[in-house]
């Protein structure tokens, strides 16, 4: 590794990134989902590839182009994402940026008529992919989660870091107009405390985070 060029500090490393929303089918024409453009996750995947990593991007439905040098696995639902993450292991690091739907619905194979649906959905909890990985024997050496929060940002993120067995949580303050936008206000929560970054472009957040990951794996 002493011969690795400085510009490719992640050469020889495999990094797994999840991004985008998941779609949980109600029937063939309807779904529930979380709000996510996928931009931050795709930018991180691209930045990691630029630093020489082999990157597997497990992506929910987005309208984005695959970044150069990234190998992408498309999924729809949280359970498909969980399977694709498992299949992509082992990894030196994982960055779980996806906005995974917390629940799914027992999907109907045929379209349900509005009149027959009633006004309630029966929800079933989805698996927690980050927490599963965090407590798995195949846990990547560096495990990074995201948390999009509207309030109590740092407390919520610190709780998730502990509960899910993550090394870092990138807490994203979405109280403004971040969703779908091009900038993010980030607090990096680690074992050493909290680092607050000035509001910056998602591409710059990605570059900074990729550099931190390279440093942590060095
Ligand atoms: N996550 C996951 N699997 C889930 C839900 C979340 O892997 N079923 C991951 C996300 O990709 C993210 C982190 O966990 O990296 C935090 O997601 P978030 O939705 O903020 O956490 P939840 O535990 O679902 O808590 P909340 O009640 O705030 O939604
Ligand atoms: Ca959630």
C-alpha cells in the first residue's frame, strides 16, 4: 500500500453505498416511500470511486445517472435492498444513505379498487439494514449511517449511532429546504463527539466524507 498513489488512497478497498428511497408496493400501481432524490448517496459513491475504491451502489428508484466507476445494483423495496446489501459483502466500509421506508404493506397482486381499499393500510415493519449490519459478524470495518432529522438532530443521531452499532452517523438537518435540493447541513457524530460542517453543496459533503473514510481505512 506504500506504493498507492496519494490520489487513490482507497485503491483495493471495497465500499458499499446505499442510496435513494425504497418503494413498498401496495398493489401494482401504488406504493409508500420516503422522500429522497438519491443525490447525496450518488455523490458519495462517485467521490469514493474517484479516490480509487471499488464501489457497489445499492440504489432504490431514482432519476440519476450512475457515477463513473461505480457498479450499481437497482432495487425497489427495503427487503430487496437488504438482500442486495448482504450479497455485496464483504466490504471494508459501508455508507448507508438510503431513505428506507420504515414499513411495508402486504402487497396485492392485482390493482385494488379504491372503493374496496377502505381507509386504512395494514403496515408491517421493515428490517433495519444498518442495525443488522452493525451487529453482524460480517460488519464492515467502518460503518456509516445517515439520519435525516427535522429537530433534536444531534440527540437523535447519537441515539441511532449507539442503537445500530454504527461508527459514524452523518446527521442531516432537513428542517429547511434540503430534501431534493443541492446543499446539506451536516453534523458528523462519532465516538469523539460532534463535528458540525457549514452548509455546503452535496458534492462537497461527498468529497469531504470520502476523504474522511479514506483516512479512517488507511
Ligand atoms: N436504515 C436502515 N434500515 C431501515 C431504516 C433505516 O438501514 N429499515 C438506516 C438508514 O439508511 C440510515 C439510518 O438507518 O443510515 C437512519 O435512518 P432513519 O430513518 O433516520 O432511522 P430510523 O431508525 O428508521 O428512525 P426514525 O424513527 O427516525 O425513522
Ligand atoms: Ca426511518
